[in-house]
């Protein structure tokens, strides 16, 4: 029985250590970093890229929200599918951004 309790303790310690990286709460670890990064990107789209057309801004925001949804689903399921669709959406976001920046909407000087 002592050996079984030691195994349970070891597994709990491993679980706690693994959970520390993503964070125990929304304001810890990678979860906090991702939340802050997404909020920062959203702020940049709204404030620093005010020259964007409403259509382009919405395309970027929808892509950002889609990534956040996939990230949340991945945290719940740890599914490699969710990880894959997150990175696919990230690539899509980059393409949208490249298209927007490459267009004539970019403010001069």
C-alpha cells in the first residue's frame, strides 16, 4: 500500500508540474501569455490600424477569435486536431495580414 501511495504522489507531482507550464488559472503561465497577446493584437487592429477598412479589420478579428476558440478547445481536449486547426488559422491570419499590409490601405509616412 505504501508503494501505491508513493506512486500516486509521484503522479500528482508530475501532473502539477505539467500544469504549471500552461497555468493553473487563466492568469498563469502560457494561458496568461496567450490571453494578453490576443488582447494586444485586437487592440492593435482597433487602434493602431485604424486606417484598415471595416471589412479588413473584421477579417482579422474573426481569424483571431477563431484561433482563440481553437486554443480553448485544445486546452480542454488536448486534441492534435485542435492544435493543427489552430496553426492552420494562424497561417490564414498571417496571409490576411500580408494581403492587408500589401494593399494600398497602408498609411504613408
